[in-house]
C-alpha cells in the first residue's frame, strides 16, 4: 500500500490516542474491565466448541432431590432393579454416618481421592449412632472420622467462616478451601489458590466455646505483647505474650497443667489451606503443597513433584487465578453417579452381595457435592459458561488445569501496551491512506481479524489478550477522531483544491487531483506540455466593429445615452463572439484531460502533466489542438451559412428601410505547443486570488510558436515531435518540418519547428473559393490549401 505523506495534525491525533490509552492502562487498569470480562466470558463459551486436553480421571458424585428422597424413604425415584434397600432411613439433614458410608464405598472402589464439598462445621452428638458389625454402637461423627482415617484420601471442605471440628480435620488427609470469590458483577471467574486460616490453641478454643465467657476469637486483637479477647457484657480478657510471642498456659489452667503439656505455647498458627481442586490434583500428581514456591509479586505459584514434575499457576498479587471453565456437570469426560448408587453398593458390599458391584471410581478424583433444590442445599451461581451453574464444578475444573498443566494466562501490562500501539498504528494507517468507505471496511476487517486472532489464541493456548481497550481506544476513538479530522480539515482542503481547479480541468482529472497521494501546489518542477491558442482576426474584428458603431451613431445622430447603449450592445456581441471560439478550445482541452490555465485576452493557455501526471501528455495536447481546429472550422462553416442567409435578409431589410444586420465574423486559431520542464504551482496570494500555472523557458517557447503559427496552423517544437514519434508514429508521420530553423524572439539559438495537419482526409470539399471566405485573404487560403494538400 502506497502511503500518503504524513501530516502533522493526524499524526498527532494518532500518537495522542495511543499515548492516552497507554496511560489509562497504566494508571487505571480496571477502567474497561467490565467490558473486557464480557469479552472473556464470550471466549470461554466459544472454547467449548473445540476439543482440548482433558483429564480422564475426574468424577462427580452428586446429591440431588431424588437422593434425598431415597435416603428418607428407600423408594427409588428412578427404576433400577439392581438396587436394594439401604437398611436405614434419614431425613434432612443426614447424620454424618451417611458420608462415612459414602467414603467407605469409594475407598473400597479404590478412588484416588475424595473431595467433600459439604460443610461440617460442628459435631452432632444428637444424630443416631451406627451399629457396627460386632453389635456395638459408634457415634455418627466418630464413624465418619474413622472412615476418613481408614481411607486416608479424603479432602474435607473448609471456608473462611467454618473450620471442621478436630475429629474431622485430623482424620482427613487434607483440608480443601471451597470459598467462592465472585467478581463485582456476580460472576465466578476466578479462584484463590489458597486462603490463610488461623488455628487457635485449644486453650483459646475452650474459652471461646464456654458461653460464660462470651468470647469471639474472630474479634481478637493481636498486639506485640498481648492478645485482647473482647467479651460481650464484661471486661475484656487480656492474655500477655512474651518476647517470642508465646503465652503462658497458666493463664488458662492455673498451676495445674495437663500432664506432658509445655508451660508456654503459641496462641495460634496460620495454616495455608489450598483450593480443593488443587489439593485433589496434587494428590494425583504427588505434588508437595507444603514446599510450594509462592511468588505473588512475580505472579506465579510453582508446585513441584517427583521426577522434576512442575506446575506453575499464574496468579495475581492476591493469589487469584482464572478458572478454565471446561467441564460442566454433565460433561461426558466426568464419571458421574448419584450418591444413592454408592450408598446402595456399600450396603450390598457389607452384606456380601458382591456379584453386581462395580468399581467405576477406581483411580478417580471424586468430588462430592449437592445439586439439590433449596437455599442451603443448592450451590449455584453465574459463571462465564452460563448465568446458572452448579459451583461445585469449580473443583474439577481447577483440578483439570493442574493435571493437564493448562492454565489461563492473562497478558501482561507490557503486552497490552504493545497491542495498543500496534492496533493504533494499523488503524491510523488504514484510516489515513484509504478512501472513507474502503478505509472503514478495512478497519472493520482489521478489528474482526484481531477478534479472531485473540479468540483462537485463547482457544488454543488459553492466552487472554485484551479486547476492550483496543476496541474502545485504537479501533473506536482512533477511527472516529481521524475521520472527524478528515471530514473537517481534509474536505476543507479538497474544497480549496476544487476552487482552484474546478474550472480548469475535466471531471476525471479533478477526481485524480482530489485522490492524489502526492500533490504539490506550492511549486514543483514538472515535465509539461504547454498549449497556446490565439483567436486570429479578433483584433481586426473589434476595430471594424468600433468603426461601424461610431459611423452609425454619427449618421443617426444618436444622443449620448443612446450612443452609450449602442456601444454596450456592440461590446456584448463582440464578447459573445470571442467567447464562442474560446469555449470551443476550452472544451477540447478538458476533453483531453488538460489543465486550462487562463484566458489572456483572445488567447487560451493550457498545459498537460500538472498538477497530476498524464500518460502520453504531448499526444493528448496535440490531439486537443487538432480537435480545437476542427471545432472552429465547423463553427466557421455554420457562420458562413448564416451569413449567406443574412445577405438575403439584409436585402429585404434595406428595401423596407430597416438597418441591415451585421455579418458574423469568421475567426481562426493559431496554436503553439512545446514539451519540457517547467515550474508548476499556485501564483497569487490568499488575500487576493490563487492561480495554478506553469512558467519557465519551455512555456515561453510554446508562446513564441503560437505567435509564429499564423492562422489555422498548429506548430509544435522538436521535443513535442519526438514524443509523438514515441507515442503515435502515424500522427508523427503526417507532421512536416518547416523548411528552415526558426529564430524566435528571446531565444538565442534557432529551433526546429513542425506543423501538424488537422483536416480530415476526404472530408467536406474545401476549394479555393471556400478557403478565401474562411481566411479572408486569397494568399492565406492558397498557402493553407498547399499545406493541407487538398
């Protein structure tokens, strides 16, 4: 693409827009974040249409309304002949033994890990006990703890507000964070890699559990040398700390400490609880979460395992990363079953009915969660996938990312700036260098191309390039401002150019002038072909008209006012006559794409090759001269015919005593043409008037040739003749060189001059009598007949 010359104003606009949005990106990265996240959500949905690497060992055991009904009644909501009664019935809310039996069955099926997305916030001694095989009874909570201890692969849920009781936390293989941190628009896009949990010393927990104290540990004030425990309706409890930040247990137990207990201890420990999805995947890959390399400032968390295995999670400064929402609850990659299927298999297994048992969950990472209806049973919310999604799915989607090593990486600030710069430059070049319609179409195409590229980059590599900033800034504002500039200032420039050239050139040349990528009006050296055509006989005609007018006024003794009116009428007729001839010449100049410079009295000046280049300019100029001579000749024939009619009319007018009508004058053209280098540009001043013209030696030579041409002749210079030899040999062959070199006024050396014939061979008869009428001089007519060889 050939570029237009850079102008200061649009260049400053382009640079200003790019700099503005780069600064906005640096100072306020969240300025267009809402729109950006909408574009991200769209990309997430598009990615579902394309296959990608997905872990095959993920599973989901769900609790739905049918599950709750069956545990309560032992009547299936769906037919299955292989299922038998559980042997127990429980309504909401289930005792912990139900989850213990689930863990027992999954462990028997050799599940790799079990993630329970169920909150166990307190012990429930009121739940019915479990009857063991030997007939003894075991508390429901204890049974659950025992089963977790035996399975040794259970990940128990923890939240910022609810921490599992010690009997559960100590028997679980690990705790998994299940907090849901939605964005400000209520959509869950991110997960936090881990949360820090504060675990208080059991002495503090004992005080907090005593209602007589009324202490809330979440409101504890931790100071360098003391901990203040606020109390409701009483004095605060102050626990002193030593220089090591330890408290004396005597503050709680007095001098009677439990046997084997150290006299001092830390009041609490801060524990890092990882996201449940990360914990499940770490158990599969044997990643050591305790030795994770956490570099939040550097935007990464590195998890390491055996055989140099690494997983690097891209995170922000707060430890959040974007969930790759790849697997819905109904995804075929998930092994799925309702909880009642496993509870029934556990019952069958205990009864020894093992013939129909299956091990579908062998080696699986199993997530257990609720999709039942009810505010406290249904964990549902908006995700990029759809407005209503079961949020339990975040666990296996996070685990899938860890297992496959496929994470969503958002572009850095430097990449965003580079995108803004490149799209800004691209948009500005398209807007500046192309016509409005084509430029608009190309900008839209460029924007669509960028959207396609950014979308495919996300689909293939889960790399998130910005869309909002480029579209609002470099595509939108750049497009609007540059086209506004073009509409206001460039069109004003076009109006200025039109004011100069509209009456000088043809429509197609005007179009080229307005579309020209480089147009110098301030002065430039150009090769041009200059044309001068003078209307011969005009001066003689005006003198005769003046004499006749004076004679008529004297003869008729007209008053001063009447005489002035008669002179005015004669002037109008004279001007009308010369304008007819000049208009014929001007029309032929424009027809052949020439630039009509000026009318110098009864002379026409024109040129080819400026302001825009003209292919075969000398040939175009010569053809215009030929057509102009022919047009004048045709006009003269019509005027001769009109004069014959006037002679008859005047005889009748004389007989009637009326003034005879004057004969129409017959005028001719003398034309001079030269090709060469000249200076082209606007002459004049803005306060007065500009005129686009050419000047120089070659222009003067064309003028001298016109003076030499006489009547009805076209004279060209040797340079123009050489151009004809190159561009039209047939026309050049008809030209004849004047017998002698011509000495022209103002030129030191004589020049070779050629004459171009313009009569059409075989056209209307052109005898000596007719030629004499045209030229008004027998000698001139004879010479013309000889030249034309008629």
